[in-house]
C-alpha cells in the first residue's frame, strides 16, 4: 500500500464518517422525539431519555453503516473528482481498477468492523439472536447458540458456575489425553472392547453392526 492508496482510502473513509455522523445525529433526534410521550411517566425523566438515546448510538451506527458506506464512498470520490484529482491520477497512468481497488480496501475494513460489532455488549443485536434457531445444550438447559457465544457472555457465566478444574491444573494432575484424529493411526482398545462400525443409508436409519456379521446387530432411528 503506497501513498496513493492511503490517500484514496482516507478520502473514502472521510466521506463515510461525515455521512454516518449526519445519519446518526438524525436517528438520535428522532429517537429522542419518540421518547417524549414517556417522559414524566413514573420516574422516567428527560435525563433518562437522553441516556437512553446515548446508549442506543452504537446500535444506530451498526444499523446505518451500510447506507453510510455507500453514500460516503460516493461523496469521497465526488470530492476528488470536483478537485480534478481523479483526472490527474488518470493522466499519471493510474487505472480505474487501481482506484476502485483502493476504495474497495476501505470498504473491506469497514465491513470487517461492522460484521463483528454486533457481538459487542453495547450493540447486542436481539433480533439476530431471536432468529438464531440453533440450540446449545448446557447444564442449565438449552440456550440459543448466538446468545451463548455473544452479547453478555453466557458461555463464561455457565462455565464459571460449573467449573471444577482449570485446563492447566487438569493437565498437571492427569496429563494431556491422546487425540486420535488420524484415520491411519490405530486406537488402543481394551481386551473386552469390541469395535463397532456405524452406517447411515439414505433413509436416515442408523444401523449398528459388528464387522463380519451377516446381518445388522441392532437398528434405531435418529430422533431430534
């Protein structure tokens, strides 16, 4: 990345910052206006409404980021074109693809930030969590996979509640157990152990049999 790339990225990010600031300010204003009916109800005051709006700003930034990137990038390139800077770049032999690539790098940076931001506690996306239908089995029952691994940190809470040893202490006392992930590596079995093969045909029935047997020894159907 040379000086020209950094200049183009800075121009694109500058335009995004201006547009995002305007959109967030308007969103905060509308959100504060919506709180007027609740001010005075109970102990809810104007100061509480102000703090409510302030704490919602990160979520506003996350939701407005895509449209701000689109308009801001066009605004940044438009400012360069208005000052004839793009014309000078083209006259100096810089291709259109080179300019587009520099702007795309700015977009990738913002995409990475926006893509990971929803997991932060301040921008926790409840709607995305509600749409997560993957259950995660824990000692306290089933918890949504998205809720378990993001937001307030249910994974750390549950693990600390039921933790009886730390990994380092366990390794020190019992040592590391062997991991048999190589299919060509033999797994040591006890004298009374009997190897079992599992086969799942197209009908979804799990068939268990002992190698060498003519007929399946047992059969069962997988259930959720």
